């Protein structure tokens, strides 16, 4: 997609947000259950990265999120990953472990200045 830049990663996942009121994960758009195609796009002109999710069912854009340096990306489970900003907590429920791994590798590589430190801490916490 020329608008967003070059896709460097693609995965299938349900896009969720954490609802503070009900203390539950809910679809990012009410009534929008099911998988979306999630891409990480690199805009080479501005050297910026975005997470863009498009519903497989009807091609609606459900998330268009600018990745910032230092973003804390948390792999809560092998198939459920999350991150937060000042407004909300986002979650991706991936279709498979393989897709989750591919996506998280790209996300971490493009969001963190302290990449090696983060990977070390992340791997240490998993006792690999």
C-alpha cells in the first residue's frame, strides 16, 4: 500500500483494546470480531513505522498506529501480545504462534532503540 509505505511484516490477528470499565479485552471496534490482516509498514521517506490492521471480512481499517521508539511491547502469551500508549492498551490475538513470533520480531526491531538490552531481558525472563 503506497499510502503507508513498504510492508515489512504481515500476520493475522484479532485487534483488541483493554476496557478499564469492564476489566476485559474487547474488539477495537464494537461488533468487529474476527481476524484482520496486520501489517507493519515502513515509510522510507520519513523512516517511520506503522501498525495497520484491515479486517479480512470487509477490508475496514481497524487500527492505524504509529510505532514510536521505546514502545513497550509485551508478549503476554505466545499468541497474545500487547502494548500501551497514554490513552489505551492494545492487544493482538494472533492466529498462530508462528505469525505472532514473526510480528513481534519486526515490532521489537522497529520500535526499540535499546533493542539488544530488551531482547536480552526478554529472553532471560523466558529462561531460554
